C-alpha cells in the first residue's frame, strides 16, 4: 500500500511536470492573443525534426543544433504562423482556426515525407541514462530533468510576467486588450513576442523528453490534444490554472495507473475534465487574466 | 454489261467476306492479346506498409512484364490510396472492379479488407474477380470463406492472422519455453479489435491467450490490457517489475513501441526479456529510432533479408534501391502476382472460377516460402509454408533471426537468441 501511494505521488509530479511543459505555451497564447492555436502541434515537430535536420542532414553537433533549432522555431512562428495567419485572421475565427490547422497538417505531411518513421529519427539529448529510486519507486533519471525543466521554465515565466515591464503589458493585454491599447500598449509588438515566448516551453519539452518518448511525424496531434485538455481544465489562458491542472491530470493518471487499471488512464482524465466543464465551465481558475 | 458488273461486285464482296472471316478473328485475338491484365492495389500509401506493398507489387509486375507477361498479356498495376479510411477503401474497390475491370485486387488492413470483402461478395456474380488481402489480422475474416464458400471464394489471404498464435505449426510456445527460457511471463495485450480473441477467447474455438499459454505450462504472473494511444508506459512497467516475471510478452500492433522500448530500457523491468508482436519494432531502423535502447528486444516479422530462394536477394536489392522497407506483408505483395501468373498459366485461361480452383489446388513458390491455401483460403502454416519469423536486436543493432530454426540456418547460423540480461553484460551495460 505504501509503495502504491509512493508511486502515485512520484508519478503525479513526473507526469504533471510533463503535462505542464507541453501545455504552458498553448495556455500563454490563449491568454494573450485569446486564440485557440490549433497549429501548436507543429511546434513540437519543428523542434524535434529541426534538431534532427541540423544534426543528421547538416552535420551540426548537439549544442549548435539546439541554438539553430530555437532560431528555426522563432522564424517558423513569426514567418509562417504569426504574420501570414494569426495577424491576418485574428478577428476571423473560422479562417484563423482552419488556417492554423492546415498549417499544422502541412508541417506533418512535410516531415512525414522527408523523415518518415522508418528514417530512424532519434535525438541524443539524454543527460542521464538508467533509473533512479525514490522511496521504492523507480523512474528514469531523465524524467528528473523533465521535472526540473518544467519547474525552472514555469518559474522564469511567472517571474517574467510578474516582475518585468513587458510582463505587465502582456498581463494587461490578457485582461483587456482594448483597454491596454488605449493605455499605450502596442499590441503589434506584444503579440509576436508572446508567440515567441509560447514556443520555448514545447521546444525544451521535446529536447528533454526525446530520450523517453517516440519521435514520429504524427506526434504533434496527441501533444496538442494534451495541451488543449490541460488548458481547458485550468481555465483558458490562465497560467496559474494551467499549472494546477497539469498536476491534477498527472495525479489522476498515476492514481488510475497504480491503484486501478492503466488501460483506463486516458478515459479517466477525459471524464474528470468533462465533469469539471459541466460544473465549472470556466475551468479551475477564471480566465480573466494570465496570472 | 450490268449483269457482269453485278457479278463482279458480288465476287468482290464474297472475297472480302471470306478474307474477313479468315483474318478478323485473328485480328480480334491479336487486339485482345494486347489488352493488359489489370491488378488493383488499395494501400495506405503514406504509411511504410502501404509504400512497401506498392513497391513490391511494382517490382513483381515489372519482372512479369519483362518475362512476357501472363500468357502473352502485359500486366498493369492500378494503385489507390485508402488513407486508412474505410469509405475510401470501398470507393476504390468499386472503381477497381467495376470501372477498371481488375482481375485481382490486393487490399490491406483488417478494416479495409473486411469492407472490401463484403463489397466484393456483392459484385462477384457481375464482375468476377479475385481478392488477395494482407494485413488483415482479425480472425473473423478467415471464417468468411469457410462458412460461406460460394459467397467469398474469390478472397485469399496472404498474411497470417491473430489465431496463428494458437497454431502449433508456428512453435510459438516452444519459443518461450525453449528458446527464451521463460519461467514466469507478464502478458500485455493492446486493447483493439484485432486482439479480441487473445483477450476474450472464442467459446468452443479458442481460449484466451493467457489460458492457452498457461495450458502449455507457461506461468502468466501478470496480465494487462493497454491503450494503443498510451505514451506513458512507466507505471505499467513498474507493476510488471513487481510481478516477478522474467519475460514480458506485449501483443503490439498499433502501440507506440518506440516509446515503450525507450521507457522499458529506463525502467525497473529492463532486465526482463521483452517480446513484442509487431509495429515499428519490426523495422531495422527501430534500433536507430530508440537510440540503441532496443538491445535484446524481440519482435515478430523482423525486417531481416532472408535468402528463402534464389529470387529473394534480387528482389530485396531492388526493393532497397527503390527506398522501401522489407515488412511483414512485403513477400505476399511481391509473390502475389506470381501466384496469379502461375495459376493462369496452369489453367491456360483467365476464367476466375478456374483460377480459384487452380490457386486452391496448387503450391506456389517464388521469392519466399511455399504458398498453399487451405479450405478457408488461409495460407498453410509452418515453414516451408508460411513461417512465424522472430528476430532479436543484438549488439550494434544487428537484427538476427531467432525463429524458426531452418531460417536461422540460412540467415545467421552462428547467432542465437540471448537473454537480455546476458546481452547487457556482453555489451558492458
């Protein structure tokens, strides 16, 4: 029994951290731009396949490849997602959602064409190999990196939003973009910045989970689904809610996996989110502002 | 004068008529002989399996045409993409049979093949044709011909199915007991249509897989079902490790085996032998996909070039040159048109009923094993007929055959199955 409780707690933190890294960027875009970024799945693909392209095709070593992949990610976000799609269609929701989804599918197809699953894509970003024991529970040591990365990135984002001038502006926009505009906040500068900030967590996420996760061209869709689920549960665009929701989802997953049937993890999460939406449609935190 | 002219015209007409009667049938025959035999293929072309099947069929048909076609008639391949969507498979099948008049249609996937079989049964009387299906694992498919022969006789399956695990000719349980040395087994089965028999059995016909293994003396100490969308296998592996099993047998097909193996290698279950059924694990590239974490992992239908006959190597070289992988259904896709050619040349006709009888009675061999079909139009099992091939990843990603013995002898005679613990020791891990 003690072993089960230990395992539940350890995995609640591990899984929660993973869900947090996956969802943070999606939630940020929801909060600042007020849009559902259905192209978010492509961000994961650009991160992981960008790394592979720089390393395997262009022969770069690990660190230069990491630098290049962040540059690529920023260029992709601004040059393909923000300026041609988001900026143009931000007021036309149907066009915006369709275009973002289409772009995501185009990226998926392109990746599948150049690097199909049989290409054997793998990124050597493992900091640790092997397992570590926490109490009586064993986890891959690399998962500790995931936990640390999630806490660090989240802490930095929260500090940035609470303590910097740009952070204030971002929060002001998330509260009321029209009012912020009247007070002199330049939306055309903050929006692209928010888009760039939103792609950093998924990129880090991909780099740290690659040693324990499959890399395949269709992976973006399932990660997008996770991000949507956590963000909805947390309250659209509310980072505090997203953090709490990530760990709630992590806790549900580990309780069902260890105390129940691992086969039912996915269903249990969906059921909980469904009931939260029925009885608290705004999610855990009311999404009036980003924080 | 008029009469003479009339006689002349009549004579000329008679000459034309007689000449026509002599030449025309030959001319018609010549024209007909030039008509190609059409072979249809419905594949999910963006998937490795669809691409491999297509390339194999193309190579096969190119070779048949170079060898003079089938009874002098060229062969033409018409390919349709079903994108793993049943309505698209049905529409493609209808087009291939009704519009393109294909003599034979190759289909893939359990769902797609089942839908096509139903449609084919309705079309058969008006459009007689043959259907060869691969990657159609659900055991209910194999009963169609057996239970309603006249309705489904046009359908042959060129790939093994779920129930094959119960077939002693495959020596599957002996593999666990003798080759692996399993004492206690953890059995995990992905929860999806094609594994229904394994999970629930079939009253009076098949036991559950757990019952079958235990009846044969393999102790199952952990049993679980897994979601095919699962990405986090660590909790399951933690439970498996606590069960005391020495071997994990995970019935996979659609499960993300890359994530599974990466996490297995970094879990407390990493010293247990891991036997997977299929999925990405069957690819040779799986070693790279897992960053070398697949050491010791065993899978069915491994992507290993096996020299079955002297035709195997040229085919596999050509397949590689075309950038396609060698997967479970590849041999069936390549040998399929050759089976048709052999059957047609044996009966000297393209009459579908005669072709069915010829395929039912004949034994065919080209690049792989001997193809012979039983009453249910299932391939006969156990090498030299359809084998159950198992491969294990060893040091440096070497993928070796570990079952059946006869194929080990022709492929990697010096290598043998090694337990994961020993492999790790050997690799200095």
